[in-house]
C-alpha cells in the first residue's frame, strides 16, 4: 500500500507539470505569438537533446542497441508520419487556425502522451524496487519535465491552439503518467518488459516531430538576427537536457 501511495502522489505531481503553460496565460496573445517561435526553437533542441542524450543512452545501457531497439525507432518515425498524414487528410483542407490546427499539434500530443506514460512506468518501477530510489527518480523526472512540457505547450500554441486549449490538452497528455504508474503497479514485470520498445518508439516519434515538423517551420525565418536567436534557443534546449543529465 505504501508503494501505491508514494507512486500515485509522485505521478500526480509530475502530471501537474503539464499545467506549466498557466504562466503564459497572463501574456497578451499578440506578444506571445511574436515570441512563441523561439519557444518552438527551444523545444526542438529539447526534443533532440532528450532523444540523443537521455533516451538512446538509457536504452543502450539497460537493453543493448540492436534490432530490438532500432526497429521500434524506425517504427516510431513511420507511425508518426502516417498519423500526421491521416490527420492532415481529415482536418487540414483549410488553413491553420484554432479550429483547424496544424497536424503537428496532434502528433506532439501523441508523442508527449507516450513519453509521460513511460515516465509513470519508470516512477512506479523505481518505487517497487526501493522507496528512496522512487523519490529520487521522481525528482529527476520533475526536473526533466519542466522544460519539456513548456516546449510542448509552445508547440500546441504555434500549431493553432489557443493558450487555454493548449493548457488543457497538455494536461490531459500529462495524465498519461498516472495511467503508466497504475498499469505498472497492476501488471508489474509484464508491463515493464515493454519499456525498451516504448522508449525506442518514443525516440523515433520525437526525431520525426523535431526534424520533419519543427525545423522546417524554423527555416521559414530568413531574418539573420531572428534566425540567430532561434539557433541560440535550440542550443539552449540541447544544453539544458545535457545539464539535467549531469545533475541527475
């Protein structure tokens, strides 16, 4: 019962980070729209950093790096491509707006949801091993999720969601951490065996999202100063992910 209590409290706290966009609600929409692309640049760096600095080393260290992990990465790229195409065919016959957001909004939500689900699994698995380990893991996830969720919120707004709608959907995606924790505690080792596949699949999704959707959007900016600032924000996202690795 202690494990269930600690796990549910921890994943609930992690899920609340999905509401980090509330700090942007007081900023006027006109001003936020002018700076949101820089947050998208930050998110691009954070996604690449998360993938290559955190996820790949984690998979390689604990599960090895072979066909069992590389195939799910390719599968993630393909699935997210097909998902985005399907969304485009269904909803994007008109221009991007609040009622017809860019497909990247939904692929972002799927990728973030899977990632949050994995976070819940990792937290629950840590508490199952040792309470102190679970607490340490929770703090590590919280530090990791703050900049990540800020980036995901920015992507949703840039894709056409209003700030309030982006806040709500981002929080719903964050609740996947609770589901991941509950499922892991309920099924134990049976669900834990899926961790390498889900981690690799998420990495493929993040690579597709950052490389196929976000970078092309950033390339539309041709002003030298603005482009330099975008690059700086992207590097900042990568550096922050590396800093979290050192702190962790």
